C-alpha cells in the first residue's frame, strides 16, 4: 500500500482507533476522532488519560481506520508529538485545538470563547501523528 494513496483515503474520514503501548507492553486502544492536516493526523486528548500517559512514555502508536461497508481498513504506524496541555484560552495549544475543531467539524464553533475555556478546563492537548508506514486494503 502506498502511503500517499492511504493518506488520501484516510483524509476523507474522521473516526479511528488509536492504539498505544502500555507500560507492560500490551496494546491499549481508544476510539478517537481525528483530523488530517496535510501530512499528519491531529488527535485531541486529555492530559490525564491512559492513552496520553502511554504516548508520553512511548510515542509509537498505530491509528487504525476502517470502512466495514467496503471491507476496507488501514493501519498507520508512526510516532506522536504531544503539545503541552492548554493552559490559557489563547495559548498555542488552544490555537491548535481550534484548528482541530474546524477540520473535524467542517465549520467554526458557535462560541469560540466557550470552546477555548473548555479546552483549558479539560486540560486538552493535541497529539500529532506523522505516519511512517501503513498496511491494509482499500476497496
């Protein structure tokens, strides 16, 4: 599977499963909503979740995307970079979360001040996955 073809297919979707590595080496999976931003996947996570702790310890992940109606799936592997948690409503992390929202929703939020305040309260951050490989099939 060519990475460029796989990224084109994945860019038309938004739901996937993020697989991280637990401290004991076992996989941990989480359903997530992602945005594709040119050459990387953006994933909004909270600071206190298991997947975030796992990615801090070991940034290797898999993003698994499926389309069961067409028997298609792709598993992207790579490493993530984590932004700092949102600390103030106008910090770079909140700006990145605004970009994430617009890419996933396809439209602006109805109240950006409320959204930014919530991102700080939830201690949200952005995991950026730059894929280095992919396996799967597209039908």
